[in-house]
C-alpha cells in the first residue's frame, strides 16, 4: 500500500537517524480533564491509525425522518478504500447498512416522497480484485469489463434493492422528478474509444441523458428506460429545477489557455430542448444545490487568484433560476468555505475555515451578514439541514482529541449539546493521543505573524528539547486544522505517537487566513513559504522546545515540493521525505494536468519568467543537498508526474 509504505519507511528512517525509541513510557497529561483517563489508555499502533472511518456525504430525507450518509474506510482485502452507504432513522435511532460497494463520486439521492434512494455501486459490474476496485482517486474497472453499468434503487418501505442497467459507462449523476415517478440519469461516453491522457477536451466525451420511469406491482418495482437526449458536453453534476421545468448542470470545459474548468449550463425540458451556457468565468464551479423554495441554485466557486485583485478562496454563489443572474452569497468574507447546505427555512448554513478552526456559520439572505454559531473548538466538516425538531442539523465533527463522528443537534443554538449518532472511530477515544497547541512566530520574510499546529508526543505536553518533524501540507490552498483525519499526507497524529514533536506550519498561501495571506506567496512561492517555515523552525529552537540536532522534514504534493526546496537551503535536517514533490517546475508545467497552477503562483509561463522558474526550482541547487531523502511518487500521478 502506497500510503502505508510512506509512513512505515519514514518511521523507520527517522527513528534510526534520530535515535528515537519506538516505545515510550506513558505520562499523564497536563490537562486535568483527561489526565486520569490518559493514564489507562494504550498507545495507538500503526494498524489502528489506518483503521479510521471518514464521512463523505450526508443528506436528510425530504420528510426529515431519515439521515443518509456515506463512509470511507480502508478495505481489509485490497489496498484501496471501501465506501459504505448507511440509513439512520431519527425516531428509532436504528441504522441500516444499504451497501458496502458505493461508488463515491456520485452522491446518493432521495426521491421527493422520501420512499426511495438512488445510488451507484460497483458490486454489480466489477469483479472484486485489487486491480479494479475504485480507489481514493476514483479508479475504475477496465472498459472490457463484462458487467453492465447502472444504478440501484433502494425502497425504504420494502427494504429491497433493484439494479437498473444502462450500458457500459458508469452513471455520473442521478436526480429525481418532482412527482418521484421518474429518475434522470447521466452517463459520460468516450468518443471513438479514445484513451484520455492529461487534460480532457470537450470533444472527447458526450453525455447521454436517460429517463427511468418506476412503477410498483404487487410488492415489487418495475421500470422502463428511455434515452432523452445526447448532449455534446462532459457533464459532472445534474440538478432538476421543477419550478422552471429545466435542468441545471455543470460541464467540464477546456479554456483557450488549455486549462480545465467547470461551467454551468441549463437545459429546458421542452419539445425542442435548448441548452444555454450560464457562466463564462473560467472558474471551478461545483456542488449544485437547490434552495428550499426552489427559486435559487447555490454553488461554490474557486476564484482564479489572478483575476483582478482577488485571491483563491472557496466562495458560495447563488443563481436565480428565473432570470439567470448570479450573486455572491453573504457579505464578502475571508472565510474559506468547506461545505454548505440550504436551510429549510431559507438561507444557508456554511462550514467556514478561519485559521485552524472550521466552524458553523449562517446567512439568512443573499446579501446578509454571516453569523457564527457557538460550537466546540475543532472542525465541522460536513453539514445537513432538516425540518425534524429532533435533528434539525446533522454535522460531522472532529478535533485533535476527538475522532470524526456524526452528530444531531435540535437547533443550531445547541451545537455543544448535540447527540452523537455514530461510533465508527471509538477505538481512537480509547488511545492515548497527542495534545496540540497553536504556535505563532514571526517570518523573516517581512515580519508577518505566521502560525501552525504543534502535536506533542503523548505524555510530553509542553516538554522541551524534543525531536522535530516538520510535516508540510500540500495545496498550497489548504491548511492544517484541528481535526483527526488519517491520510497519506495527514499523519501528524501517528508521528507524534512515535515520539516526535510534529510541526504543521500554515505558511503563506494557506487557506483560511484571508486574501492577502493566501496570495502572499505569488511570484516566489517556494521562497516565501519556505522562509515562513524555516522561521518557525528557528523560533522553536530558540524557545528551547526543539533539539536542533534532531530535525526532520517531509510533505506530499506541494508539501513535497517545499521539502525539496528546503533541503537545498539548509543542512540542519537529518532526514527528509519528498512525497509526490516537484524538482523542476518548468518541466512539470509541460507534463502536469494542472498548468494553471503556474500561471497563478508564478505569474506566467516558463518562457515568460525563465529566471523565476529557475530560482524557484530545486533542480538548480541540488549540489547543496546533504540530507538523506526518501523520494516517493505515484506511477500514474497526472498532477505531479
């Protein structure tokens, strides 16, 4: 397993080079509220670290009686994840496991009547081997697979599942008609059997829109399928707007700069259907959702950092389905939106990241002020709203001391007293976990205050002279926040358990710190971010927190690229891990499927800014490296080839 090998290899090499003992004596925590419990808790093992469940999607039934949610956890029989679909009854508190073979890239959908659920699974068309199970990045079965693709319908009343085949392409979106008798399904079809590499051009795929009409007969369900239209676009999301008798959908586009974006279209359901393009912003539009009154479609946008004076953070916009006008939701804010849901009484709830916290906010009108609701410090990462007074708000919550679970709140004012309804990660509550603090320092770039998270080894909170591992997040439009979410680049918890003080810096360019901070690295991304990080390391040494003779650094993606740059600047590190990092930025510009990264962060192309690319590329300073470095990358990685 790729993720497993990265963590294991780095654990071995750093322990060997830094002479850190593998086992540590447990010491009581300074925090009196958990001190007595910590004395009896065991150390988290590597296998336990990976045995963690995350929650990908939640939605209430229209009548508010049920909560549908999806899970992701490591598969015990393959090197990929397993994706499950679960149904929770709010009244009886009973949970039903619908499938363990969910296709994660297509969200399940409720019928308006709350009687049926549609979802896409791969148990009907994939032989279960390690070579063709869907993986973390959505890998698929070969096109020669003998099974037909389709989708499934689950009946709440009958507790039966019927599979509806559609052909040899995986459905990409499913939505219901208002009367709940018809399901609309999209499939993307490759043209001319071409195998696509790199960026996807519009002409390489078309989308087929089907209608599937359901009928009930003597305790069973029958269906008829019709092809409604073939659309010459690569459609990713589909939403029906009943009040206007039209579809709103998102299509993958290729701009004149050869950059892939998402654009929004409408399709009128008339005798001669008309397709209209609604956006021309060349931004990454996604997450379509209809307002409670059916008059507005919400969607998120990642705005290009070089458009006027704006910087990329994820914002929420609203589309008036009648006149086609679009507006930003709420007053302009520097929050980075993680998730959102339409409120049943109008308005929107959002989960907004500010610094290391992700909290719940709401806005009642399109141009209203964002209101923060009092919650527990940590990270709310998914949210759903309903009319059920026993569970008006469901959310996924985690912090550095509490593993990820789903909670039900009777009201947004009662987030702190919300009831936990899942217990997937109970094991983590029984283990002695690291304690964390937010650490601040001054950057030698320009005197700006930068912050990050320190993860102390269990039992050594606020100790001095500790071995240091700098674990750098990718992106760079990302941030290290207060939560537990094990991943190939999120293993600070395990590293701290093994005896390291783990330092996760939110360097210039990170999300959740405002426009100026996020755009502060443009033009010199490695130099600015790298200096921020090294300034933090030097301050930790000056404060006596870190042993300067035991330093290590690592990261994945942009974190790997920064690692490559840092080891050309300093020889203090005893070991380094470069995971999916870049050594020569000009070469990567030519091979990556995301060249817009360079137009954004480098302000131009390699031939326009040759000196900038050379100064920011570790390749031209390899002669300075003295640090033993483990280099790891994915053989099929198109983003960092």
